[in-house]
C-alpha cells in the first residue's frame, strides 16, 4: 500500500514519502505531510516574508502597502480585518521610520 500511495502523490509530496521508506507508520505520514504542506508553517512563512519585505528602488509606496497587507492577511488569516490592517500599518511605519524602505 505504501508504494501505491507514493506513486499516487505528485512531485514534492511523493518525494517526501519516498524519502521516508516503507517502515513509516500512518501517523508519521500524516504528521509529515501536514508539516510540509499544512497551513501551520505557511503562516510562519508569510510572517517571515512580511518582515523581510522592503521597498524596491522606484516602487510606489502604495504597491508596497498592498503587498504587505496581503502578506499580513495570509499570515494572520483568522484575525479580524481591523487587526490585520493595524499590523500592516505598524510594519510599514516601522519600515519607513527606520529608513529600510528607501
């Protein structure tokens, strides 16, 4: 059954299973796939992208703001709109004040 599952999954998901070997348990497979492809780590990735995002040379500030708002919404997907707007504004203002966006 393990080999059928590996063959059924495509690209990265299939490779993750091939790397584990047939001795892996069902619970291990579920945990591994949730870790690699679940939403828990995605929120952390979006937070990291948001904190690393800087204004590019010649980029309009409005474009930066819209992209940061999008990353905040993805990182804090269960939060209310007012909170995500606040977080986006705080990030942008700290970026602007510290001159990291220039």
